[in-house]
């Protein structure tokens, strides 16, 4: 609740939220005003090849979410790390999304 009080997403500037489990990593672009998910990417999708370390897999997910955001016409987001430290897989995902055109 503390995080959601400060970080909100709109249609023009959605919230890029990250969830990581022990094996997988997920990213979503969320419009909090309407309560809708605009785009998503995860390491659990069909056809996703998990090769390399977990950080490398997270960077591929970051690249995928950036490409899907461009397809949806989104270039600026608010990053929500969901309480995780900005380190490791979360950092890899964020940097890959930035490299592929997302601004936050």
C-alpha cells in the first residue's frame, strides 16, 4: 500500500510492475485509473527459451515488454519494483527495457 500510494499509472504513463518468483519473472504495464493491464511479458510464456542465468532471462523479458509497449504506443512508464531491491534480476529487466526504448 505504501508503494501504490506514491506510484500510479495512467493511460499515457502506465506503471511497469515487476514480480519475481524463485524461477520466473513477470512484467506488466498497468493503467491504474481504469484498472487494466495494457501489456505483459514473462519468462513463462509459450515459446520462451530460458538460456543463461536468471539475470539474462530477466533482460530478455525487459526487451519483450519494451517491444510490446512500443506496439501499444507507449514510450514513457513509471517503474514499480514492487518492494524488491533494485539489484540483480529487477535491475537487468529495467536496464533492458531502457535500452529498448522505454523511458522511466
